[in-house]
C-alpha cells in the first residue's frame, strides 16, 4: 500500500507519543498507586524510575539490532513491548508485578527513543530534516499532555469498578496498538536497505518518498551507496569510527537532562503541593498548563527548525533557560513562599519555552543526523542511553531533595527553599551547555546525512 510521505513520517514518529505518555502518566498515578498497594516512599520511587531503568536498557540494546535487522522490524518490536507493558501495568496486583511491567514498558520507550530519530532522519529530505525530526519531540509533548489530561479525567472515576490509576496506565494500550498497526504500514529505511546491498528496494522506497517533490532520488541514492560502502560496526567500533559524533551525542543528551527538564515534567504537581502548599487539584491544573505550553511551543519549533541554524536555536534556548532559572531562584530567595507560587509558575513557563524551542527537539534531531550510516543504530543507542541515564540521575536526585523536610537553603524562608538548590544546579548546566554547543556541536542544518558524515570523517 502506498501511503503519503507526511503520514509515513507521522506514523514513524508515533513512538514519541508513547514515550511522552508512559513517562508523564506516573506523576498523577503514583499517589493513587501508593495508597492502593500500600507502598512506602522508596517503593514508590522505584516504580517511578523503573521505566527510566528499562528505557536505558532498551535504548542501549536496540541500536546494533536495528543495524542488523532493519529499523522497521524493531519499531514493530517496540510497539509490542508498549502494548504488553501497558496491559500488564493495568492489571498489576502488587509491587513486584508493577515494577516488572513498568520495566517492560521502559524497554519499549528506550527502544523507540533510539530507533525513531534515526528512522525519521533517514527518510526526510535534507532541507526539511529538522522539521520532520521535530515531529518526534512534538509527539513526545503531545503524549505528556495527553497523560496529564488522562490523569485529570480518570482521577476518582472507577469506571466499571476498575480503579482510576489502572485506567490511567492501561489507556496507553490504545496508542500502542495504533503504533503496532502503523509500523506494519511503514517502509523500511532506504539507507538501511542500501547498507544491506538491496539497491533496488532502496531505490523503490526513495522514489516513493521523493515523488512529486522535485528532489533527485537517483543522486541521493548514489550518495547513500557511497556511505554504505564503509565497513559496518557495532557499539565497540563507535569511538574508532565516529569518535567526535559519539562525544557530541553523549554530551548533548546528558545536558538535555541536566538542565532539569523532568524536575518540571514529572514532578510539577509534587513541587506545587510540597513546596508551595497548593491543593492536589490546583497542582494538577498547573501541570496541564505547563503541558500545553510545552506542546504549543514545540509546534512552533516544527516550523522554525529549518529556518535557523540548529546551533543558534540551542544558544537561544540555553540562555532563556539559564535566565529563567536564576530569576526563579531569586524570586524564591527574596519573597515569602506564599507569594512566590504564581511568579514561579510564570518563569517555569518561560523556562519550558526555552527548552521546547531548542534542546527538546534538537537533541533528538541531532543524534539522528550525526552518526555515519555504518554505525548509525549503535550511535543512536549510546546517545539515547545517555539521555535515560541522565534522566534517572536528575529524577532521583530531585525527589530526594524535594522530600527533605525543612530547608536545603535556609535563606529561602519557609520550606519552599528546597526547590532553590536544584534550580541553581540546573542553571549552571544551562550555562555549561552554551560552551558545549560552541566548541563541540557541528552545524547540520540543510546538509545531507552523507555530507555530515564526510565532514565529521574529515575532522
Ligand atoms: C526529553 C524528555 C522530556 C521531554 C519534555 C524530551 O526531549 O528527552 O526527557 O520529558 O522532552 O518535553
């Protein structure tokens, strides 16, 4: 069946929706799970981070397999993991069962995070690769928003006698099944096909993808074949074959997490109830507002991505994040906690704007673009693995600080002070990220994957 290019890209990116949903849902579901299963803080923290651990494992193990068996088969495999993981979460009866189910779900999330960016980059024409790559992030943010809305919608509604949190976690089965069916409709990546020596099939797919666009599919194929002639390699060959790209991927992914994005995405209701004494319901509404800002700004990012250099957008985002974080710190140090809540919401929104227009999408776009074809799957594995490890570190560290009673920073007055220290640290990383971009990140906008590859090889 011949499906339209835009639709192929949307289906290819749908793993992002599950990534966002399955990581975002726990913020609302966790207090309910804690109550029903009678868990202590430690056990609850473990259930929350089980997805991140699964994701790191999934991300690290899938890439070499995708260089061997193809992108499409593994996208199907990821969709199966998503479906099974979500269904198991919904029927979990105890801590161990739920933890294992969340790890299975994580394997799917991690696999998708390493497969999708490369798949999108390999299908998109060079001039629009930034925008099409940003679709992944757009669907991540849509998934997060959907999760927040589902948290609100199911809360206190035990439909058909089934408890609310089971609906929250189980509702992920629907997008997982859509992804599963969609993945069967996807074409295999022409770059993977060429790397396998199947030039005829690669040409057929490219002709279909470039039909009516005026792009020269034959020229593109010739370039791909040249890149495909390079010897193939696994994770062990990464540093040898693509040292600079590997350093950039690991660095950009760590920094994407160390600027603290998930202290907001995962824990914003906790921050507002614990540090600013908001009611549960008000705090969930704050999270929905933040989810909307995140999603809407990412829509803008889709349109601006191929107009500005990736590096310029990264600088812009780093500066906006650093400034808003330090303003937040100042507000929380200088004002009483009862007055700090609303200005904190405003500057968190500014911070989210800075992230969503730059580091959110570009980190994923870049890891899809910078690796040579011969090790692209393995490279994406390392990059996304770094992202999940960074995510796990920040989430764990942030929760520990947040759960401490009293002040981490006594000048901050009342107990709201415990958000100040992590925000200072995130702000410092936002500044470090400027230097990282300046000295290490290559500009990739508008270049073909093969041009990027030969430039990095020349280095
Ligand atoms: C990050 C996630 C984050 C999301 C927020 C993604 O790019 O990798 O960790 O939750 O953006 O929109």
